[in-house]
C-alpha cells in the first residue's frame, strides 16, 4: 500500500505474489485445523437466526473479487427474498465460498460462474454452476475425499489442498442438508448443489 515508500512495478509484483502465497498458507492451515476438529468430533455448530439473503450478499462480494481477477463472469441469480434461517452463519458462508472458489479456480478466463438459490419444499438449495473443466468420470467417486484433487485440476497447475469440498459437505450434513454435484462429460462444466433445511 506504499506505507513504507513508493514501490516500482517489479517490487509490487513481488509483494503481491508474497501476499498471495501467505494467504494460501493461512487458508491451508485453517482447513487442516477444521479437518482435525471434524475427525475429533469437535466441529460444533453455533446456530443463530440469520438473514440468509444478507449472508449471500457477503459471499458474492467476497468471491466476485476472485472472479474479476481471474477474468471470469460471476452472477447471482436469486428469484425471491429468502427467509431467515437458524444456521451457523460462519460455517455456511465457508461451505458456499469453498464451492464458489473452486468453480472460479477451475473455470478458464472468459467463462461464467452462476450462484442460484431457490426454495424446494422445506429446503433451500444453493446451486453453483460453472463452465469450467468439469470432473473426469474416473474421479467422480472421490470428489469429496480428503486431500483429493481431480487429475485435470492437477494438470492445470492450480493450487489447492483438496479439503474444501470435504469440509463443505461436512458443514451441509451437520445442518441436516447435503452437497452433491453433476458434471458434464467432456469438460463442459459442473453444478454443485448445497441444500439446507429451512427449520434449524
């Protein structure tokens, strides 16, 4: 930010790269701590009445920056005002953000990621649809496994711990919901659907 003096372009690039790697390491450590808590059955929810529409706006604001940086179009499509829900807002935000971040990461520049929400019976469904590389058929059954990354994700040289979807699905299940996905054959995108019960 220039607080220690003006930086030239090369110095700015070095500082930005260092910041990116530091933030990645922080996320990795936090994910490892979360997994440890899950395995030790210490991943307790702290539910409270939450304005879900406001929570979605926070998520969109956060992930939109990553999408813009990647050159990916990010769009929110919410058909109606969503009701307040009794959830652990921080953990639900983490779950949705993990899925959305993945979608952006594996969508090439010029692609699109859409976040849709709708009420289905007594559930709220949060759908994250991307036009990214998809998940190879041989990797589908391992998608929610700890530390697993699809073969095409590795070949793209993208960073990641392979923990985000595992944590997101655990959070959904702990709320009485679920996280599932459909991927198109031939690398034509993936749609993840996170469902949460309206009654907390």
